[in-house]
C-alpha cells in the first residue's frame, strides 16, 4: 500500500505562526476609502450620471409624487415658470413612480420631487426600489426628511416649510439644468505709457 500523503508539512495560518488572534490585514488604497452606501451590483448600472443630467436643448423630464393637492400645486407652479423646458409627469401612487423611473422605456424622468410629509412608511420602503433597480437621477424632497432616510434614498436636496417662491426652480437651475454660457465683454487693459 502506498501512502498518498504529500511529503510537505501542513500549511499553518498566519495567525498561528505569528501568535496573533486575528490574521494581519493587507490594506490597499481602495479598501481604505470610506464606504458610500451599500449597493447592489446592478445599482448605477443603468440610468443617467448625476453630473450630466441634461444635454443642451434637451427637456428636463420631472416626476412629481405629492399626494397632498396643495403641495402638488406649489410644485407645478414653481416648475411652470421655468425659463427652461421642463416636462412634468405626476405619479399618484408609489408603484406608478417606480414603474416610470425604472421600468418604462426611455426617456425616463431624471428628476424626482417627493412630498415626504405625505408618504407612509410602507410607501417609503417601496420607494427605495428606485435606487435598488438602478435609477441614478436627482431626488428632491419636500417636508421632514431624516438624515438616515436622506442617506438611504440618496436625496439630493430637501425643502422644509415654509416653501419659498422660486426656491425649487433655483434648485433645479443650480443643478446645471439652466446652464447658459454668456459671453463676457473683454475690458482692454490700460496702457500706462499714454
């Protein structure tokens, strides 16, 4: 009979060899970066990049989820005064919003405005599927939003009451939606010799 064992001694773990309770960690530059938020591999796989939401001459497609009629009217009045082209789509249920953002064919809305004061906890859980399924657009909230909710949903901006006229429009314009290049006149330098 032949012994099939290897002539080499058994391998020992680093912790046993060095007497450590926990094996030493090998750090790499990418492992030292703080985690942003836990994501699924498909998250951010499709959709638009946040820094390139609108191309010049393109419309801004906006989805509104505001069950309270007064808030919905305020949002629509804010966006109707925009000097840029904004398409407004209203979702009456979270299921409709999720479907429009991640399941409907292109072009999808790239900005979502949510009235968080009128959203139930169950609807909040369902709303998280927009990020889980890869929607990478801009999320703007109205009302009370906790820091934890803001982090988990990726809320970009929150407006709390009292809602001020043109504040929502300025927020959207501040996200490079209304970026317009204006040619500045050149001021000639004075020549000291004259």
